[in-house]
């Protein structure tokens, strides 16, 4: 599904943030697909670009980025965007659409820790009450086990995404792989594909994870190039580093 179809960046060349970062990419127009990925090394501007898009289309933000900077706001004002059309009418950005940063994921993990502690305290409280019913005790223990199982198996971050993704919604994800192991990055890739191609979501992702870069039919903008260009995930430098490393050590995996 495509809600946001095109985004237009200003072309003025100024030596201030974010002009100096994004103008060098020569991305006057960005065309989106159901999954669009901004790839680049640290400082390439991929997170800045997500922030600009989020501010311009008025996405719901859990945490604030650089929107308080004077020239950032000026830059955003000069941007423009087009939504896709359905029955010759422009689509609206779904109301629950949002930008998700790594800070939001960490906040979710902290919240789960609080819930775990609260459930533990509730069990202690019930145990101190004379004549507490077996039904109430079993329920409290089951809720505690449910929460601690999610936290203890290392999949809290993945659970965050599973709970937050809803059909027919636009999501901007800023390096969502930060809290995930390679196995869970693959799981997130599959979750994104499911929501993009079966549940009518649109994703715009800033990442350098080879697993997320390989999302099926993703449009990838290489922000390490000036001008930036659309390319295949397997041609990107970060992916080739992994490939060359494992190719060099291939014999170790074939014993």
C-alpha cells in the first residue's frame, strides 16, 4: 500500500543543518513504494531525512528529534509532498501513522520492566492477605509469568513491533535493528513484508542492516552516494562487507 507517494526537498545550498547534509544528496524528489529504505553510514543523513518527512506530514511523534532547530523548521517549511490517489481522490495519511525511533523501543522495554515489577509486587501483596482465593492467586501468577516470559527471552523489542504494527498505517522506522539480534532482524523483515504486502501498510525505513535492506521489493536510496541513487541491496557497501567476510572464512563453515 502507498499513502505517501512523493516528497520534494528544497534545492537551496546553505552551510547549515540540515541543508548541508541533505542538499549534497541531490534528492530533489523521493518516490516511495510500499517499503522504501534510506541506507547510509553514520552521518549520511538518513535519520535527518526521516525526521524531515515526519515533521512535514505531521506524524505522531513519541519522542522529539531536531524539530526545535531554527533552520530545520525552515527546511521543513520549504518541503512538499504528494499522497497517492484512490478513485481520483488523494489519500489521507492514516491517523495512527507514526515515526518510531530507538528511544521509543527502549521506552517500551523500560515499561515492560515496570509491569514485571508491578506484577511481582501484586503477588507478594496477595500472599500477605489471609484467606486469599485460589482463583485470584492463579490469575496474578499467570499474568506475572506472561510478562516475565516476554522480558526474559530477549524478544522484548520484537514484541514491541508485533504489538504496535496495525493494518492500513504508515510507519517511519529509524534504525529499528538496534535492539535486535540477526535472527530477530530476519523476523522483523518478515513482519514488515507481511504488513506491507498483506495488511496494506507503508514503511519508510532508515537502516544499514543487511536483513532489513533485503525486504522484498524495497526501493533503496543509497545516501552514501552524492548524488544519491536507487540501487539493489546486494550492491551496497555494508552488505558487501558481510559477504566478503563470510566468503573469506567460508572454509570454517564447511567443516
